[in-house]
C-alpha cells in the first residue's frame, strides 16, 4: 500500500511538472509550481494513510500494533522521498 501511494504521488508530481514545462516554464520554476499545485494533495493522501495505520495502535496484538507504527513511519518517509527525489530527478536532462 505504501509503495502504491508513493508511486501515485510520484506520477502526479511528474505529470504536473511536465505540464508546466510544456507551458514554457524553466525547470526550476516548473518544479516549484508543481509542488505548489499537487504537493498539498500528496501530503493529504500520505496523512490520511498514516492516520489509518495509526489506528492500529489500539490493537490488542503486539504484531498488529508494531505493523501500524511502522506503516505510519513509512508513509511519512514515502512522502518526504517523493517530494525531494522526484523534483531533483525531473531537473536533470
């Protein structure tokens, strides 16, 4: 689930950067504008996923509880990695 959220967030950011580049914006401006345009939505998808996994904290089984905590951390790491690596990769030739 986490990899799919990271993949779809990446696709949305890349698609928006490409739209901005087609409009004639330089790479740096297109990237910054794309993060402004879709970054909030990507953040909200990561946040709601993390909240859903955080609800597992109240499970009675330790294994399920630890799984939820790991997925909360994973959702945060996935968001940070998408927001940092995708814009850097899109600025290369």
